C-alpha cells in the first residue's frame, strides 16, 4: 500500500476519533489529522511533479457524480507504457 494511501487512512481515522472525543484528546487528534494532511499534500504534489501519479477521469458522467476523481499510479493505469 502506498504512503499516500496510508496517510489518507490515518487522516480519516484521526478525524473520526476527534469527532468522538472532547477537550484535550480532541485537540490532539485534530493536530495529528493536520499533520497527516500536510504530509499527504506533500507526497501527492511530489508524485505529480515526478509523474508517478496522474489524474484519472471517471469513465462516465454518472461515475463522476457518485465519486470524486481517482488517482492512479502509472503502474496500475491502463495503457501505460513501461
């Protein structure tokens, strides 16, 4: 599993934990979520800069309404030239 995917899962978990907790524990989880988001943004920017990642468009209009655009690595993308 890629680093960005792990960070995205961590971010989501910290946000869920912060939603449940209060006071100091909530602030701690929100701080961790903020750190995970900052790291995720850096990795995604580097991935696009180095062309390790590329945006993927939904295959149909309906798919775009149901889900956000996906990101695929060049290795998993169809028709990628290796």
